[in-house]
């Protein structure tokens, strides 16, 4: 019972941590910083942490041709593009709403998985996808759903991240990671993402000078990057300890905590339409989550 309680406790901490990254990112955006500058420093900070963790585990990065290719794909579809989309959406949309839309990841992953042959068709998961689409419509269609109707135009930006995360998961399931474990993969992807986003930030005038006075926005960016790196490492540990079916339940907590943190830290409040969408999306999330137990090799310490 103690072990089970510890695992649930770890799941709770990870959900709270990941949920916190959205309002922290919103604070960074409100400080006047833009997407590619934020993405660059996010991956630099997270990459440093993950690199140290990999070294302490005795598993430094391997930069072979296949490994570089895998890291490049993950850098683009798992970091740069979804990160830029989320930061751009947070310039206008409430942080809690962006967190709610992130729950679409497993729903969007299902049709991609079927098309790639990663999974077989299941009616229950299709129904979950329909629930997800209904949730989005409840946010987009009613006049009173958002504080400003102009925000509707930014909903597609907020859906870039869940779409690319859905593609990322299916890419890994279909083509693997070239022998890299998840921490090595994310570290390598962070290095390549920095090499991509840094020049783009410079060209677009979005580069953030680290030699500056540090206020709330700067510390929010640092905190968000550190939390993401440590929580991801914890998630990998939990998958190896309790299995992916247990660990994937963190998705509920990330969304719920994202909303709660945004209400507490940013003072956000939502219409009844958004709360209804939140409830429907949680139902859809329950329907598309895997049911059968899966076997996974535990990570070496």
C-alpha cells in the first residue's frame, strides 16, 4: 500500500508541476517576450538539466546519424513548433484555456495512430475523439464562451501543440528512437531545438538577452524550463516503475492543475461554456486512454 501511495503521490506532483508550466509561460509572454526567444531559452535551460541527468546516469548522448535524425524530428514536432504555437496562443488566450486544449493530445493521436497502423480502430476511442471535438466547439461557437470573441481566431494556434504532440507520440511508436532512451532523446532534441530556434529568434528580433535585469517574466521562464525538465525525468521514472498505462493518467492532472494554477496565480475566470467544454474533454480523455496493460523495460538508475 505504501508503494502504491508513493506512486500516486509522484503522479500528483508531476501533474501539478506540468500544469504549472502554462501559467508560468503566460507570465513570461506578458513580460513582452515572444515565441522563438522563449523556445530557445526554454530548451537551453531544460537541455542543461537533462544533460547533467544523463551524465549522472552514465548514459551520455550518442550522436550517430540515426540518433541525430530522431532528435531532429522530435526537436521540430515535439519542441520548436508546438512551443512556438503555445507561446503565440498565450499572448491572447487565457492560460487555463490553453491547458484545457492540451487534453486533446490523446484524442488527436488516435486517428493518426490508425492511419499509420500503430493501433486498430476502436469505437470507444472514436467516441472519445467526438467528445473532444464537441468540447472545442463549445469553446468556439457560443458568443459568451470567451471574454473577447476575437480570441476565437487564436484557438487554432492553441491546437498546434496538441496536434504536433499527437504526431510526435505516433512517430516514436512507429519508427522508434534510434536506441536512445527518453531522457537521451529529449536532451538531444533540446540541443537541436536550440540550434534551430536561436537563429530564428535572432532573425525575427525575438532573442532574449540573458544579461539583463531579472524580473517576474524572466524568473517565470527559468522556473517553467526547470520544472519541465525535472518533471519529464520523473515521468520517465514513473513509466519504468509503474508502466505507461498508469503514468498516462497524468494527463488529467496536468489539465486540471493548469486550470487551477491559472485561476490562483493569474486570477483567470471562465464562462460556463468553458467549464462544460472542460468536462466533456475529460470524458473524451477517459475514452481514448489505453485500457490494456503494457509491458515496458524499467530504466536503469
